[in-house]
């Protein structure tokens, strides 16, 4: 890998012009539980370009999950600014946020979060369905994606009939369905054995090499070391950024 | 611009609803029971309304019956307290003078001895003018007829019998064309009244009486002062003016103040029927409310089951939200599911109600007047529409609140943890 070299060029690893995908300024998030006010994020500043692969690390309670929720538009910030491809997201309403989640963000979770009663095919199809993609296009796309993650022969299987690694591959295929700007993975190997976890990380590397922007949230230092850039969060603040 | 996608909501509904048989059965049963209760109560109300309204029209509809009385006001030098009693010839005068009249009829009653063979009995004989039959709903059984103008003009000794008195005098013999005696004078039966249910009456039941031409009555008994006047306007709303006109005509003839309310005791059936109808509508609304409340309990059951469904599917809902589902794609399928439970239950309730009413309709009530008056439960279009509206409303409401709960789920909270 020529990571060091890439860092100082104006192009990403596939030769595209560098462009800000995420620009976060002074982002805070506090929860008011009635009795106590918890400041989960105290002023995060972060810039991520397209085609980057970044690990966001930190111990539990550091605020990294809160940050992921904000980046994933699952939640809104208390103050500060968050721009996703130059669009200010913190001012958008529910429905607009839903649309952004559908088109711009691909989620991958520790517990896979596949719908258990429907097949792999239908799980991958879901974001396409929400995105209003026509039926024939959906079929082509789902086939292409499941082939890409090596599960072409598991299309009609329900999640309960799949191994953990296979479920996470279905989840990755689902995350890629709408060709999102960022892939947001929360402890993606947390529920997998070492070998499956390694396979999944290899898959993320492949995606990164193909030009995807990948954010991995993890508390596992070994996993973080495999990504070109690491950002560490402690007590709601960025305490380390390997880029800087 | 966003366009609603009902097809997607339906797709999500079909792929997300998973039926838990026992729970679904209980919910559907509670709705079915509520629907059955609502429909039966409304149907009984409707049956009661129909039979009472038929019965109150048994005497004839939209008429006024007048009893002669005494004056209570002085009039043109005449003192109060004078009895006023119209005569037979006034009927023709009133018929001629009062506009918008179907007819006016005079009546004179008297108890007399009626004889046929071995049977001798004392019965109420009424001398009536020929229009009486039509306005007082004396429908002749097949083969017979009511008294006509010729009977009156020629003072024929003919009689029209109430159905009960006919049976009393003639037993199983067909009375038509037969003779019998009123006070030793022979009469020929020209018609027998069809049996009818009649709630309102005066001077006894029509079925127990013998009607003869009023002129014949006068000839035989010498009485020409009317016991009653019966008037029927063309339209019920003309009743007031017709009664006013009647008092004007008779007032100038007999010398009393037409405004004097005491001269005639008046039973205006247009008014009383209005009261009856309002009361029956009130009863029906009351029954409907009881039925609807029963159905609401079923609706609470549906809401309950849908709350459970939302709780069970919290994670699923969070996942869909993360995938970019809009609010209505989350709420739509849940409302639809609640509605489907309600409508299936409703359909089952309708089938049961139809079956129950079908069976009740075949149970003979015989001569029991109470049962006859209670009527047969009847399903009408309006009952169908009301029930469908109540069911739909309950179904949507039962799904709406759980769906709102679903829409308020915070995906961030549901997705990260097992």
C-alpha cells in the first residue's frame, strides 16, 4: 500500500480529484434526561474527502456512536454544522433526512440488522424500493450486488439460514444498493469470528480501492490499524487524527 | 416533488405483516362480536320502527279525528257552553267547501243487537259516509268491497264487517253475500276488512265493528248527529289550514268562534305520528350507540394488538427508517393491518348478523301482539352504511395511534444494540 504517498496528493487512490464528502464544524450533541444534561459531543471538527477510508475509534462512552448517528442522519445535532457534499444537513426535516439516508448513506451494523422474515434478495432490494427504482432495474442491481459480495447462490435464503459473515455480506450489498456517498460501518466485525471478520475487512478494503468512501467505527485498535486514517474520539472531542 | 406511493405501502404491508393466529383470531372475534351487536341492535330498532309506523298507520295516515264538544267562548251575542253537534249533511258541505282534501267522513256509533241463526250478540254499529273506508284504511279482503256512494244514496242495507266480528258471526262460513240482522233488520255483507295491525284507535277496534251506510243508519235509528268527523288533507302539512277551514265553515253554520278550541276535541295524527317517529329515531340512536360502544371495545382490542406489533417490530421499523423509509411508509402498513383485522372481523359479524336475522325471520310469532309489534329485525341500506362507517372509523383509529407510536421510534436507539 502506498498510503503515505496518497496522503499528500490532490487525487484519491483511484485518481479522482479530492473532494470533501463530510465537513463537520463545532458539532455538539447533548442529551437532556431531565435530571442531568449529558454532553455526548462537545465540539467535533472533522473533514473527510471522497475515496477515504477512515476508522473512528474510541472507548465506549466516548461519543463515537453519537457521531455515527449524526453522520448517518439518524439524529440531529444540538449545535454546529454538518455538510454532506456541501449540503447543510443539520437544518433538514425528517423526510429530507430519510431521503438522504436512502440515497447518500449505506449503513452496516454490528448486529447486521437484516429483516429476518424476508430473503437476502428482498433485504438488498429494500433501499431500492424506497428510492423508487423500477422493478427491472432493481432486479439487475440486486443480482449484481449479491454476486459482488459472493452470495449469488444465497438470494432466496432468509437471514436465519445464513452464517454471520454471510449476513454481513448481505448487509454490505444492501448498503451499496443506492450507490451512497459514504459507507458507514458500526463495529462491522464485532459479532463475527476472526476469520469472517478478516474477510469482511478485506471486502471494505476492496470497496475503498474501488473508490468508495468508507467510515468504520470501532473500539478495536487492531481493526483501526488496518485503515489508512484513524480518528480517535474521547469525551466527545477528537483527540487524535492520523491525517493531521 | 414527492408523490404518495400506495403501491409501496401495500407491498410493505404484505411483506411485514405476520399473523399470530391465536392473537389475530381473538382480535377478529371481538370485532365480529361488536359488529354483530351493533347490527342486531340497529336491525331490531329498524324492525320496531317499521312495525310501529305500520301499526300507527293502521288507522289511516295523516288524518285528524274530531269529537264534538261545547263552546268555551261567547260569539256574536251567544253564550259559552253551548253544545255543537254537526249533522250528516254537513259532510257534503265540508267536502265542497274545504280545498286540498282527500276526503272528510262522518261517523255515528251505536250498540245494537246482531243476530244470525243461533248467534245473538251486542255489537258496535257505525254509520259512516262512503269515503271512510279509504281514509280510515278499511281494506276489503278479496271478493268484497267497502260501502260506495250508491249504497249511501239508496240507503241500502249492506254492511262491511271487521275481520274479527265476521269470524264471530259467521265462523268458517264465507260472509260475503250472506245475511244477518241488526236489530231485526236484515243486512247483506258486501265486504270484510283485511286483518291489520293498528295501534291508534278510538271508539274500539275496527276489527270488532260493523260499518253500514250513514243514511241507512239514520233511516233505521233516527240519529243524524255525528259522533265523529274524520278529515284527511292531501298533504300532511296542509292539516292546519284544513282544520282552520273546517272551523270556519261549521262556525258560521252553527254560530261559534272558529278560534274556539273547545268546540271540537281534535286528534291530529300528523302531530302524534311525528312524536312517535322522533321517539323511535331516538330509540334507534340509543341502540346504535350501545352497539357502537360494544364495537369500540373490539377496536380497543385491535389497537392493543397493533401496539404489540409495533413493539415487536421496533427494530424492523428502525432498520426501514435507516434505509430511508418515509414516515407514511412506516405508518401506512400498520394502519392498513389494523384496518384489515377490523374489516375481516366486521365481515364475519355481518355474516353472523344476517344468519341470526334469517333465523329470527323464520320463527313464527303467531297471534302474539307484543312479538308482532316488536317486529322482525330488519337490515337496511342505512344500517349497512352506518355500520361500515363505524367499522372503518374504528379500524383506522385503532391502527392510527399505534402507527403514530411507530413513527416516533428513534432509529438511532434501536439499531446499535442487540
